[in-house]
């Protein structure tokens, strides 16, 4: 059962000022009078909804007359008779993000040491013009790939916008990727230009990037030019003299004389980004996202669901290797100030992100469920330690947000903030469910399904269900579906990724429940769900309970394949990383079991509880249950370079406890 009492309710003033309220008024449809009726209308009238979203977002370009062709069939857009959005439209993504050229701050950059640089919208446009002129002189043309091996610094945004202005395709990895992890990605797409920083700092330590770039270039023969951003302090910088095709960023910028910023007008589905699957179960899939679909989807999420306007200051903790970086960059289209942070999210003895939120007067603060849980574990009370009076919205994604984290935010961070857990993915470069400024926030729930997205939860028989866990699916086309996969000429990889399980339906791979409030609960990845004695369980249901215990820093749960009473079965195995100075004993094991049994069901209670020193995670910060499951079962883990700490997998090999 879901909670009946909301934690937050919009005030009449909130409702009146909401962009979503203005959208409904301008829509002028008699049957649409609130968010719920708008949601239903938007999925019944997709062409009209997205056409009106183009107008509301004041998208720069030619909309054309055809909004949706082939919209009665859910299939990859590159398949025969697949859906096509805005087939006669023309636009440029970068032009829409650079529509403002004034003195409002566009980018405010921070590192672990504090603020580093700022760009106004006018300065940003000038910097993009200079780098675009350089790319043009380097022979970059429409369709070429420009890649960034960069920390989350302004030059990454500038380089992406410059590439998009020419019609080139941008792709990026964060610099904490190993060489093989980068080559698994960039090596598939044959980039022409590579942009890197000379290094980055993490937890105060300088990490060189140039040495890894030298090694990468041996396997990237199509790269004609390497551009290096000086991100180092005196005495830290690397030598680039032996890379014959390398130039310093600052020297390039100075060399461009009064460049004119031009924008190539392109079709709606022209490739903008190449994004990658995690790569923990095979070579990463290269998903191509179109300029128009990305833009209009982000405008909807930023304006209607996040409720942004020009006076907002927006932050999301991310790296350039996670889709939230691309989402954050689109904030520029609204004209808000975008705050970038390069460094560790937690510094010993210094709450750097809360410090930044107070100093920059951040109004929308985005983070991960894990980071909020860690703040709670450490006893942080930001409402007392920092001035968060400007803070209006907290967004959380990356993994399901536990019930106790909702309680923590409202008791220890800010009582009148809108806490919106959001869920989607790299696959759609957006969200299937998330926030809504006009709806209440209920403990443990995402507020609503995304507008214009026919999202349902299906049981094993392919029937839509409510208040019952099942597969999250989308049954009708939406503009931000990938336009194609790279090196997938017949579309077989694309089709297999989403459409094989339920023919003609996008199966996203999340295990979820739609609630009676119209909200959603995400239980975890459906391919990582547990199935003890034939009962299917979402891993997030266990994490929600276990990580409330003060002794437990974080946890990971898998299903171990066993033979029980002569038949194949699965038993639940829980790995726990404890706070310093605590050791797992029988008493703590019993407290864990009782907590899970009393708050979920006996089926959720783990048969084995094992202490570990570390938990493996992807570079974007997500724990990797599948990799641990493979190690436990003696299967090879592919592409360890996709992990931030692959050495942690060794902790799970040959555990004696798992043999009994």
C-alpha cells in the first residue's frame, strides 16, 4: 500500500506561477484543466501535444506541417514504416541553446577548491563561435564525430555547442574511464577531433589524462586533431609536445579573429549525440539521439515538469559520461544559470555541494539517491548549516529513492522543497516518470508519468496493471527515441534491445508499480530482480529497508542460483558495506532480517548476509548487481573498464559463505 498523506503539496501561488498551468491555459482545450487531464489528453493526441510543445518552448527553426507520420506503430524510427517526427522541420540544436546573448550568467563552474570560472550568455556565444571556427578550419563537417574526454568544465559545454552548430555529432566520456573503456566507445564511432583536459582532480589528487590520450590515439587512427584544455595548476601540467596533432585550447581561442557564429539548419532527426549503454555485459551499444527529439523532450521536462524559468539557478551532480550532463546542458535553452561541478561529491570535513548551493543561490538541485542517503548516514543537517532559502526543487535519479530519504530531506534539508525522484535513461535521454510542480509528493513515489509518453506497467501476460509490480513499458512513439544505433544497419540491435520482449512495445527494463495516486514506484532493474521460490522481487525494496540501519553504509543484493530439494531455485544474498569500526555479527544479521521481514515480506529476507569492504559501481555511480552476480556464478565479467572500481569484484570471488 502507498502512503495517503503527502509530504509536500503545491500552494495556490505555486499552481498559479507554474509553467504547466500557463501551458494548459494556452492550450485552450475544454477537457484539460489540470495535470492529470493534460496527461491523458497528451497521449491521446500526441501530434497536437508535441506541436503545441514546440510553440510553447519557442523552438527556433521551421516546424513544418508534418508532426507525426507512422504514429500508430511503436517501432524503431529507422525501421520500415517506423514513426517519424516533424519530417519537414529544420532547426539547429546549438542555436536554441544560444538564443540569449546578454550579461546573465550562463555557466558558473566549481571545483573541489571552490568557484573557478563564469561565463555570461554573451561570453558563452563568443567562446562557441571561436571553437566552431577552429573546428571548421580543422575540416569538421556535418555528420563528423567530435568527442570529449573531459571533466565537467565549461569547455565541454562550449565544444559540444560548437560541434552542434556545424551539424557534427558530439560524444563524451568522463576522464575517470580507463583506456579500454574509452576505446570501447570512441573506437566504434571513428572521431575526427578529440578534446581532452590535461588532467583533473579528485579528492585533492591530480590525475593526468594526457598519457592515456597518447595510448588511445594508437587505436583512433581517424583523429586528425587533439585539443587540450589546461586544467592544471603550476607544476602539474603534462607535456603535449610529442603529440604532433595536439594544440592547447587557449591558443586556439586566441587565434580566431572575430568569428561569426553560424548555425547549420538540419532535419529534426539529424544526429546530435552518441550515447552509450553501460557496457558491463558486453561492448557498449552506441545510441544515436536526434537534435530535435532531444531538444523538444528536454524543453518539456525543463519547462513543464521541472518548472524552470530565466531566474533559476540549476545544478545536477554529473560527469560528462552520464546522460544527466546532456540534460543539464539543455537548461541553456531556458536561459537559466547552469552550475557545473568537477570533483568528488563528498570531501572529508567539507560539505562542498551544500556550500555551493548556498553560495550560488541554487534553486534546482539535482543529485543521486545514494548521495542523499550518505548525507543522512553522516548526520548532515543542511537546513541548519547552510542558507538554502533559494532552494525550490531537489531532483534525484540514478537509483530508486528510498522512503527514509524522503523523510530525511523534509526533516533535515528543507521542509517546503519539492522533492522529485525522476527515472528514465540514456536510452531515451530523458524521463519516463518524474516531477510535476502541480501535484503532491508522496513518500517513496515518483510524482507522475511524463507528459506525451504512453507509459504503463505490464504483468507477465502483457496486461496493464495498477498497484501491482511489473515491467515498465511504453506503448506509443515519442520524439526522443534513438534515431538509430551506430553500426546497426539492419536495426537488429536496436529492435532486440527494446522490442523483442513485448512485440511492438518498448520494454525499458525497469521493474515498477503504478500507484493509486497516479505516481510510480521503481523497484530496480527487471533484469536484476530476484525470483526466490518463484516470487519476483525488486532489489530496491530490500535496499530501502537495509540502508536505514545506522551500521550499514551501503548494500548490494543478488539472486544466487542453487538447487533446492532437487530443483533449481534462487536464494537472496545480501552484501553489506558497514560504517567504519563495525563488524557484521549474528546480532546485526538478525536485525537486518527482522527489518526486512517486518517491513516487506518473508520472501525478501536474504538467506546469506555477507560483509564486504567495497561495492563495485559503474563510472556514473550506479552499483552493478549484474557484474557481481556473474562473479559469484563464476562467469566472466566483460568490459571491466566500464567500472569505476573493478578491483572490488575480486572481493566476491570464491566466498566460502556462498558454497553452503
